């Protein structure tokens, strides 16, 4: 049995259109933006059923109809990143709808009619501020989830294809190394706010995370 549903967050009013073969009142939804939202605000939602059917194609057609009717991708009232097609993010229907949104300039991941698609420093600062705390701790989709052997292998292959970190490919290329003092020998980690990268002592990383930084480096 297929269920097409709408979940509305009682505290924020944000909505999410989804489909499942599970119990729709127990199933919380799988959209990344929706998951981050309920992780932060709590799962306090009302679930409304739009369709119950045993015919998958009927569910697909109805999901696309309501996606367009509610304008779920463009509207700020909805948490959906892509249109609900009933076939998943990589389905042909989803790819087709994404292509149409790119062509009409409405896709989330492009800046329509922009002469330069690279955001300015001021824009990056606003983006950094908006994301502060969004992926900290348990809000991070990878929190407590180590990379699988397949993922590690793929990462390794991608690095090899780029020539590894040899010579100019090494982030530390041309940077002079200071004295190996006691502090330099202590474990460190990179943190970034999207505007600047900092190599800090691992024990000091928490205070940067509280200021809106996250672990890793950004290509500035």
C-alpha cells in the first residue's frame, strides 16, 4: 500500500510532502532539509493523508500533481528540495523536473542570470551566518556514522585521479613549517566558517564550533 502525505510542523509551520509504504503517522519523512528541521525543532507534526493506493503509477502521478500544485520546491513554506515523484531523488521524473527548473532559473542550486556563479565574500559571510549550528553535533547527517569501506575506496580513487596530494596538489605546498615545538606536536584539526580556514588545536575546536565554524576546510 502506498501513502502520499503532508506533514506540517506545529511550531514552525514548515510543510513536507512525501510518500511511503510504511505507517505514515509513524514514519517521519526522509528529506534532508526536513530531517534537519525536525532534529532541531523536534518532531511535533500533524500528518495529513492525500492518497492511499495500491497502484504505484497512481501514486507517482498524484505526487507530481501535488508537487506542482503546491509549488513545493520554490515555496519557502515547504521543506522539499526536489519535487516528490514517488521514485526517489535520482528517478527519471525527478531528473526531468530538475532540468526544467534549471532551464527556467528556479533551481535552488543556481543563481539565475548571474554573471558570476561564484558567491562574493559578503554572500559567503551571509551563507556562513545562516548555517551556524545547522550541522553541529547530532544535526550533522554523518554524526556517529563512519564511512563504509566502499565510500573510503571511492574517496581514495578520487584523490588518486586528481594526482593525490603531491606537489602543488598538497594544501600545504609552499607553506613553511615552523619549529616542532611542544604546541606544534599537539593534535590539530581544520575548521572553517566558509570564509576563512583555521588550523586549531583539537582541544580548542569546540570554541570555534560554538562560533559557527564547522570541521573541515572551504575552497575560498
